[in-house]
C-alpha cells in the first residue's frame, strides 16, 4: 500500500468510483422512466477478498460495490431499477496478462463469454427484485 503509484491510483479511483457516480447521476432520470431499467456493474473478487499488492484496485472495487449497493437501496422503493454487480472471475484481459504473466491465456474465459452473460442479464429476472450479485467464478 505504501508504494502505490499515485497516477495509477487516481486512474483507478476515476474509472471505478468517480465515473460510476457521474454515470448514475446523469442517467438516473432516464432509468426511472424506463419500463425495465438495469444497471450492471463489473467487479472483482478482490473487492471482498483483498490480496496483497492489489490494494489500490481492490479498494476502488470495494467502494464501487458499496456505491452501487447504496444506489440500489435508494431506488428500490421508488422505481423499477434493477442493479446487478457482476464478478466475472478470471477473464482473458490485458490486465490479467500483466498480473499473471506465466498464465496460459487459453486457460481463462475470453471477454466474449462475459459479454454474453452481461447481455443475458438485460433480459432475465434477478434473484432479488432490486439488487443481485452474479458470480461467474467457476
């Protein structure tokens, strides 16, 4: 934690937290008018099971989950908005390749598999009426 690169830390905070809040604020009124509104957020297992050297990323993902949870609670009694937080598990991405340089990329699912699940969440019923956690972890 003491060696976190400030530029990387700021980028993670911006992408995972500040941008999420800005998007919710900008799209909330449109979501409230929608017939079947969905908010789907992508998280990581490190948000709830922190690991050494992942502190910067993990803490922004944990804050991201709390932000989406709070939003789901705020809108649950006044709208039809459904919020899902998706943990895709190990996925073949550039970030994964940097974090696990010796890993065979073919041993983890491709991003297209995660995208297909995101698309399916747009049409299926959530386990909870307003907030659902979805794990694609094998």
